[in-house]
């Protein structure tokens, strides 16, 4: 199953067209937590213009899995602004509570 997911993710990253970005942005906003996290990863890998604001917003998402995925994406980012966003995300109370519970 993971191999199939990886292949699908690769195809989505390589595909062209604004419609794909719009569909992924919709999935990132409205899907299940797993779908939202995956859509954020693909959008960021596609370097979609919509990706950065969605990842930043997801860093304070109410769902821990989405929040964790977004913070991980910020931590792995190559944009120097990502470091500041990552550190700001770590300061959120819900992130601190999750870290304390882990």
C-alpha cells in the first residue's frame, strides 16, 4: 500500500495544471486528517503558490496529525522564513501540550 501511495504522490507532484493545485488545496482544507496532511505534502513538493499559506495555517490546525505534518514540513523547508514559522508553531499551546504528553 505504501508503494502505491508513493507512486501516486510522485505522479501528482509531476503533473501539470492549475486544476490539480486547486483540487489539492481543497483536499488540504476539507479532507480527512490523513488526506489533508498528504495534500499539504504534495502541494509543497509541487511548489504550488497556495502551498505555503496552507502549511502555515495547518501548523495551528485543531487536528494533531495535520498540525504535526505541517510543522514537519516547515522544519524540512528550505525557505529561510520557514525556520521562524517552525519556531512560532512550536510556541503554540496545543503543540506544547502534545509534546508534553508524548
